[in-house]
C-alpha cells in the first residue's frame, strides 16, 4: 500500500497563500482533521472552507493529499499521526501560536460537521475536547524560549495528537453504535 505523508509546513503555507481565505497551515490541517473526525465520509466538506471555492490546481492537489494522508492516519489509528506545525527551527512563540491555531481549526471542523463540543456529558472525549478548547485559547505571546516552556510545548503537542486520536475513535464508536442492525428472522 502506498505510504502517505503530510505536506510539510512551509509547502502548505505557500500553497494556502494562493487561496482566497489564506488560512494558516496549522489551522487548515486542524480544520481538515476536525471535519474528518466528525464525518470521515464527507470528502467535499473541507474544500469550500479551506480553498474558498477556488479552482482546482496544484494547491488543491496538495490539500487533497493532506486530507487523504490525515484520513489514513486517523482511520488506521496510526500513532505516527502528526500535526502540521512549524519545525523546531522556528521560535517557540511562533510554534505555540501554530498549535493554538491548529486546535482552533480542529474545533471549528468539529462544529462544522455538527459535533457538539460544549455541554457534553462527562467522558474522556469531553475532557479531551475541553482541553483542546483551553489550548486553543492559550496566550502564546507569553511563551518564553526557555527549556521549561520548550518541554511544555512538546508535551502539549503530544497531548493534542493523542486527544485527537481518542476523539476520533470515540466518535467512530458512537457512530457504529447508532447504526441500526439489519436483522431478519427469515431464512433465505
């Protein structure tokens, strides 16, 4: 099977700068992952939001690759699922801002496909969503480039990754539990 990898941050940033909405690359990836989490069968839902309805071309192809790779990683519960964020060479406040934007995009994607993100009954998934809401509100301007904040950032990125995998799995299980079982008492 063909291995799918995510476009890198810089390439995605260049591609998105050519779209109508000019979304931040981390925000766009979060948005796509949120839509995938809430409805992995809605392949077209992300296109209007991310591209602004612009004609298909190289940018669209890159975003389709981002969508396909993200779906594969989430659908197969791959623990190598990664967030599209700036490299470690970027200043810590820049990376922290990208993480908040990723979470904002993810939560927007969940809302777009009608996943309730507030006032949910208590569960691990509700706690994870609440934590993502808090990370999305993080004041990245207060982040200082020191060892303590660097470690905190790495831990937050890992937490977000695992939270998204948990939320995706829980929503899949909820969806499967709601599907009616076709049962027939007739012999064929």
